[in-house]
């Protein structure tokens, strides 16, 4: 069941340009299946998935240019029902705007 595929990691919240970052794909509750990955953004980024055991895959990458990146994870050739994840990479020592404050 794809609904039990979970994503977590620092790159989903605040990636920093030119610094290695990663996210985890946890499939411990979903059973065996194939994974696929894609990322779109202001620069080309290579995603490097690595099986770290226990049903978990770590995906490393380095954003090179500030801006919004969209990460898509596919399970058994279908996008996760949670949809793509959007995250904003910033230059070192800066934080993205907190749009929840007014």
C-alpha cells in the first residue's frame, strides 16, 4: 500500500545551497515495491538514492541555486498520494520567509 510510504528529512524543510542534504523514504509499512525520484527547480540536481536497510532509502542531493524545488517520489510507478513536495533552498545563513506571520 502506497499510503504507508513516509518521507522525512532536512531537505524537505530547509535545504541550503551548495550544502549536501537528504531525505528518507520509509517503506517499512508499505511492503516491497519500486521507487522512482524526480526533482525540478532553478538548477539541475542529481538525486542519489541509497538503500540503508530496514525498508528505508536515503536520498542525497545538493541544491546549487536558491529557489523552489519540487521533489516527486514514485512508488510502483505511481506518484505518492501526498503529491510532490515543494521546498525552498536558500543561501547559507538565510532563512526562507515565514509567510504564516502577518
